């Protein structure tokens, strides 16, 4: 069975990922406009009719900005935990009840031909989750918006063939930048975001032969650059004597445009 991945947008201004197979697909988050989602999918010859639902990681705007219009205009169900739904739904929210699906944490559910498991991550929202998606022997883990990698999160990352992991900020850029001290402290906290160094050290400690694609995600517009994120990871691997096996790839996910479709074949 095929397992395909594409980042439609990844960054502090909006996040949305596509996972699909030969027949159906799902979206992870809807932090860009519904029209952008439709356009990006159409450009890749993916019909909205094949999308079976939207999975939501948490309630921050850069992850749900386009959710209402996307699910309303396309009659899509949206999946997240009860606690996250409670933080999203307000008297002004125009999300119909028949689109709302509640999911458990750390229990598998089935959608669009995939086995999916949500897992908790640490972030400054009422609740935040990552997703582990599998089809046959191929597995994708989405772990963004987390201040540290807990003992719960680490096993999901270790099982991934394709990993989407946050590399939000360059430490020097953040410390020397113009953000107020309180915001810098929040970003660097255990409930904030992962920096380049944190992510690189963790990957150096855990990389294995099964991990074919490392996708560095959710880069800050103001406190990071793709070059710095990539160089930090490369330098950490070099210092540890880690060499990629020739088939392993490192990608930096773009905030403004989709990646090419990555195809994992079982």
C-alpha cells in the first residue's frame, strides 16, 4: 500500500499537511485558507472529493484558520480530542455538529485506509496532540508545536519512516532578536517550541535505518532560516559521526508553498 505525504504549508503563519494513498487522503491541520488548500491540491491533481477528513493538533490560529470554511464548503468531518474541540468551539464558530468527531489519545482509529493514533505533546494550548499515521509497514509521525520531546512522544518518532518535526527557532537569533523577554521565555519553555539545537541533538540520538525522510517543520519567520536549521542538523550529525545511508533525506518544509509529494511504498 502507498503512503504519500505533502506539506502544503508549514510555519508560524499557517500549517497544513496532506497524507494520502491511491484512493483517499486526509489533512493534518487547516491553518491556511480553504481556497489555498483547494488550489494546492488541485495543482497536484488531488481531488477534494478524495479527502476524508481533517485532523487538528490544537486551537492556535496558524493551525485552524481555514478550518470552518474548509469543512463547511466541502462537507468534511474534522477530528480532534474533546478538550481541543471545547477550546475551538465558541458561540461565533460556524462548525456544524455533524462535522465534529471526537478522538481518543493513544488509541488507534481508522480513517481513509490508515491507522491513526493521536499522542499528547507539550505546548501552551489547552491541549495539543501529534499524529502517528500508518499504512501497512510504512509510518508517518507529525510532531510540531512542542517545547520538549517527552518519553511518550519519543517512541512514535522512533517508529517513523517519515518524520515531520519542529525546528522552530535558532537560539542566537531568538536571544538577540526584538521579541520581549517574556515571549522569548515562552518560546524556549517546555511548553513552547523546539529550537534547532534541541531537534538536532534528539535526531542524532535516535536516527535509525528505518527513518528515510526527516522533514524540519514550523520554522519561525523572525527567528530562524532554512539554512540555519539545516546547518545545525548537519553539524550535529558531523560531530557525532553520523552519516546518512544514501537513501535518507533531510527536507526543510516551506511556509509559502507545497513540497513535492513524497511517496512511501510498502
